[in-house]
């Protein structure tokens, strides 16, 4: 079993749609959780950290369920510029571990 | 605002050749790491370092060596390149493993 697993993609949605990504992790001792965004052939960049109480940044909402070892990212009112690959990232045993990523394509 | 600098951006190697991918950061970060990214595989951890003089293996360390003689630099050495090492390589740094990681622009390596 992979340490971090994400929904397979790609997700193809129209502008204005709401889309949700899910992620599960295997290490119950994991301390920190993140969503990164990666544009085609470029380096990943931090989208947002994920906190136990849940957190929101504009159109983006992240949730963490430690009991189920589950992380989610909700994007509301999708924009064309949201098209990218979204990477779920978890720390464990001193390492930063990435999921395989979920590709999002927002169409006009 | 240099951040994390990786060189080279592109490289073609012949099977059996060796080379070093350079990574330098100017943010005084303790934690540095190397990843490779292959289609459909996400980023896989090769080696990481929690500070100068300390390195450890990640998920896919075979065929690669690292050293960390200074806080700023974390080079990745390919000992004898193989076609299976064709990939995009990213270096990252952060204050600790639990804080935001900053990535270099990547090195696109082809082994023929």
C-alpha cells in the first residue's frame, strides 16, 4: 500500500463547478499535511497547509480527518486558471511524502 | 530572491556515465531533499537531509549518492547512469520537514 494515495484523475469540469479531491495516508503518526499545486512541467508550489480544524483560503477549503487518515480539498467556482495537478503531501518518519497527484482540467 | 537553484535544467547522458545534479538554497533551510518525477508516479523521494553532515535514504535511493557538507548545498550524484533514471528531478528545501517546501525548477535528465 502506498503511503499517500489520491483519487485517480483526470477531473474534467466546467468553469464555475465545485470539485473535491480526496487523499488517504497510511502513517497514523503523520504530523503535517499539505496540498501542493503543480502546473505542467513546472515545480510544485504550496497551495495550502491542512489543519485539524479545517481551513479555508478563498475558494479553497481543506479538511483533515485524523481518525480516518483522510484529507480533502474542495475548490468552489472553478476557474480556467485552476487547471493543474494537485498533490497531497504528508510528513512521516522525518520525510515529506507525495501522493501521485490528481489532474484537474477546467473547461470554458 | 534566488530560493532554490538547480543546475543543469536539461541533460542527456549515455548509459554508464556519471554526473552530479547541483542544488543550492539561500534561505538557511535545514531540511533538503531530492525527488524524481515520472509520468503517473508523482514525486518519489530519493534522499533527504535534516542538516549539514546528515543524510538518509528515501523511497528510491539505488543508483544515487548524496552528501551535505554545507547547509546551502545538497548535490545528487548518479554513479553509473541507466535508462531507468530518465526522469525529471526536483530538489526542495524547507526550514523543517513540517514546513513549506520550496522547489527548484527541476532537471530534465535523459539517459540513452
